C-alpha cells in the first residue's frame, strides 16, 4: 500500500497538474468574460432607459431641446463598449486547462470581469439618474446644461476606471 505522501507527489507530478489546472478552470475565465459584458450592458440599458424617460417628458414641452439632451444616452451606450472591449481581450486569453491555463489566471479573469462589469453597472446607473434629472432641469434652466455634462463625465469615468483596472488585473 502506497503512503499518502507518495500518492500526493505522484498526483502533483502528473502532466497537466490537476491541482493547478483542473478541467473546470476555463469556466471561471469565461464567467469573467460574461460578467464584464452582462453587467456593463445592464448599466447601459438602465442609463439609456432612465435618461430617455426624462427626454420624452421634457420633449413634450420643449421639443427643440431633444437633440441637445441625447448626450446622456450616448454616454450610457459607451459603458457597454467598455464591457465589450474587456470581454474580447479576456476571451482571447481563456484556454483549455491542459494548455497551462491555471486557476490563478482563471480567477484573475473572473475578478477582472466582475470589476469592469460592476463598475459599468454603477456608471450606467449614475448616468441614468443624472441624465433624467439633468434633461428635466434644463427645460426650466438652460444654464444647468454645463453642470449636467460635467456630472455625466464624472459618472462615465467610473466605468472607464473599471475598464482600466480589469485590463491590468487580467494580464
């Protein structure tokens, strides 16, 4: 009967090293890819819908301001592009476990996807709330436009931070 130390050293020396590269390893990498895209799209969709509600309400009374008020919707759409970029970059890095794709790499891709996705979700939420209130406000006070744009930029940057950190983590 072989001792447990002999068994563990035999398993550790086996090709593919099942402790570091189990067959389910790519699942976590692909979950990161999916999380980046899913959460950023949810944020972009919420931001678009919320800002569009404000534009429709404001457009009833002042239709000449509709085109000027589309900026929050454009900025919300950019959030989804951040998730797309991270998903494409990370999707190319995910490999089968037997091609030396370790759990550490898989978990880093998972964390990167969550980072980008959840930052995008928060940024989309912020853009929606600011866009809705901002376009309703410029209906009554046009001087609010510059302030709304500045707040939208700061909201958008939250998603950009998530993109940058995700690309660094996924290295």
